[in-house]
């Protein structure tokens, strides 16, 4: 019998798939450091360059001091710090950061981050082991400079020098989007739910995560070895030799299977009876487009633009927004790019944008905020219409709850186009307009909304939240969060029927579209385009290739007659479980 007596097993919510094994790094405060990003006004460049140079100088002085303070017998170990001093003066890091600031008129922190991300892979790709190790040094010295730039002297995450598993009370979506992938293997949190934006971003970044563990920060200690299984939602603290071996084996198996799927990502998503579907990718930042392309995505089905408004001190301007949108469009030539307008507030509140609300999820979120602040909305609409001149842009509006909102959006789109014409800026006057159906009132009234828009996109994450009256990020009510709830399925049916009656296409970009086990239901309902986080694309395409639309239609008719979630789950598992489950689940023998 394996000896597992010193192990502690914690069960939480499977936030993002993947398995990792490593040392715990405990955050004793909420959140990780966020790298600010903003553009510089004309007169600000020189001052910003000076700020960068001062930070570099402080980092060098600090290193000299540490070297000087190192006792004689340990001097050999301090050699690495001398390498860091040299790196800090090197043209590759120092010179290129200054050049990036000059060329792109962006702040020092962001320029430095960009340069590090571009040169690190060069070192990592080197055959020589010594040079490969220098990749870590580049990250190390840039952190030192970053610390002086942001003034975050006491921020513990900046001090992380090894690859760790982060253990935090909670992480906000903005913080998660800024996680340094080169440092953090995975993360676990006390709070959070599967449909929270935090776990959605972890899935986009492909970082394994277990959320909602409740006691993780109390039970786990710094440097504890932990196994994190993001597929099963389990964390094992102080694993035995046997558990470690088991985890390593499962990790290899999972990665092997994922690589197999990835290789098939570029095959078309055609059903067994010959129906073609499009499988697109959801992104939060322009950098993620590459992952969508690599996984065989047929376009961008959801670009969550609000992330560009976070991790900064002021609203981005039209030019900056336009450039990001154009970057995405340029990377996806001839393929649709669905730009969703600002979905700020709710769990994505930002201090400079609005005051805290009593019930943020039911407050001035998304389109409500944009119509409340038309000047902010018009800036974004202008940027989107300009980017539309470069490719196949669709405009998608989040959180529509009544028809008046759509009519007002159309009026503001026309106003944005008129003002662009007056300014003589190239743009598209009209782009396909879609409403996100994610509030029950919109689903109920979908037949009246359909004539006013070009398409619907169903956001199941919020549709479930608002239908079931549960906070999607709250672990205690996560058990109620289930796409197979009969009320949710009935609403989906209402939406697709209403759209079909008006000959309008319906897409889905909520997380339900990214899970292979739900694909038969979505096919049976008649959806033609699904959009998922990039790593799910190959699995969803694979599921589509296994299915026959006619059969799924009959199956959905039967499902819609059921009254309980459990019954529906049983039926789905019985008919499609073997075909579509990824075999990832494992209860760790307990
Ligand atoms: C949704 O609600 O399903 C959706 C796709 O939007 P978000 O997750 O950004 O709220
Ligand atoms: Mg939503």
C-alpha cells in the first residue's frame, strides 16, 4: 500500500485544465502586480525615457550593493549578479526598450515587458545550456527594473525567481491576464468559480488552475510541494512518492493527448453527415490571436476588448484602440473578427472608470455603462469602424436587455461614422451588428430583437448567471451553475427559434461552446458557429467530426422534454460520454 499519510487533498473547482507539480508561492496580499500600459503624449517621451534610465541606474546600484555586501567566501555565487549588471547595460535589453518607447510612444513598463517577451525566446532556443539559462536572467533583471519603475518595492511577486504555483485568496481578471507565464506554472485560489473571468483567462493563457478551495491560503505553506490537477479540480499538498509518480504520468498523458488534438486542429469541422461548422476563438488581448491561429480557429468569435481598459490609469484613446483592433484584423486576414464593445464593471470594475457599486453584477455594466457614457462608447465605435476598413469586422454588443439599447447603439454607430467622414478618416460606415443574448429578458424577447440586428451571439456564462440568479464567481453557489439545467436549454431553444424565424444566424461564444460534451446539444439546436478559448478549439472541432446533425436534432427534442438537470446529464453521458469525454477525470484515489 502506498504511504500517503502526510498528504492533504483539497477539492475545489476545476478552473483551467492541465496538471502541474511544483513549489507553492503564497500571496499574503490579494492580487499580483499589474504592468501598467498607456500611450505617451507628444511632450512626455523625454521624461519617460529619463524615468526608465533612473530605474535602470537604481537596479544597477542595488546589484553593486548586494555584490559588495556578499561575504568573501560566497563571492563566487555573486558572479551571476555581475552578469545581471552587464545585461542591464546591454543594447539588447536597454537599447531596445528605449527604441520601443520612441517608436510606439508607450510607457517604460510596457516597452520593457514587450522587449523581454521578444528576446527571452531567443535565449531559450539556443543549443548551449549556459546561454539557455540566460533567459531566466533576462527576466530577473527586468523584474528588478520593473520594481523601480512601478515603485512596488514590497510586492512579493516581483521577488519570485523560480517557477512556482501561486496560492492566493483571489485573483481579479485583470491580475490574471497579467500573470507572467514564465514564472507561474499554475495557480490556486480560495475563492472564484468556473465561469468567473479569472478562470476564463487562465484557460486562454493555458495555465492550470483550481479555484474556490476556500482554505488553500490557510493550509498551504510557502515552498510546500503541491500537485495541481486543473482537470479534476484537486490539489494535493505534500504528495507521497507514489502520488508524485502518478501525477507525472497523468501530466504526460494529458499533454500527449492535447498535442494530438492540436495536430488535428487544422482539419475542418465537418459533421459525419457533411455539415460545415465554424469554430472560432475567444481572445482578451491581441497577443492571443496567434494561439487561435495555431489551434486552427476559423476567426475570432469574441474579442473581449475591456482588458485594454484595465491595468492602466486612464481610458485608452481612439488611436490606441484602433491600432489594437487593426493588429487583430491584420493577423486574421479574410476571417471574421468579432469585436465586442466594452463589457466593463460587474467583476471587471476599474477604479478610474466608475465608483464601486452595491451589486456590481446587476449594475452599470457593459452596454449600460457605454450608453451612460456615450463619449467613451463613441471613441470605441470610431476605432472599430476604422479597423473594419482593414478586414472582416463584426461588432457585438454585450448585456443587451431591451430593444431600446440596440436602437441607441445603431444611432451612435451612425453618429460615429458621420464624425469619421467629417474628419476624413477611412472607415466602414456599416459593419454586421450582433446582440449578445446573455440576459433572460433578451432571450425572451429575441423574436423582437432579431429584425434589428444581423446576428445573435449567445453568452452562456452570463445567461446561466442571470437565469439561475447566481454570481458566476461564487464558489458556494457553483453547484447551481450548469448549462444542462432545463431552464437554460429552453432559453437556448427560444433564442435559436426566434433567430431562425427571421433568418438570422446564431453563434455561441460562452464557455458552453468550448466543452466537447455539450457540442451534440449545440449542433442539435442548429448552431452553425461556436467560439471557444483557443486551447479548446481542436477538441471542439474533433467533437463535431464525430457527430451526425440529424441524430443530435432528435436527441435535443428528447432532452427538451426532461425536467431535471440530473436526468439530462445522465442522458448526455449515456449517449455521448464515451465518444466525447476526454478521459481526464481522476479522483486521486480518494
Ligand atoms: C458570456 O457571458 O457567456 C460571455 C461570453 O461573456 P463574458 O464571459 O465576457 O461575460
Ligand atoms: Mg457575458
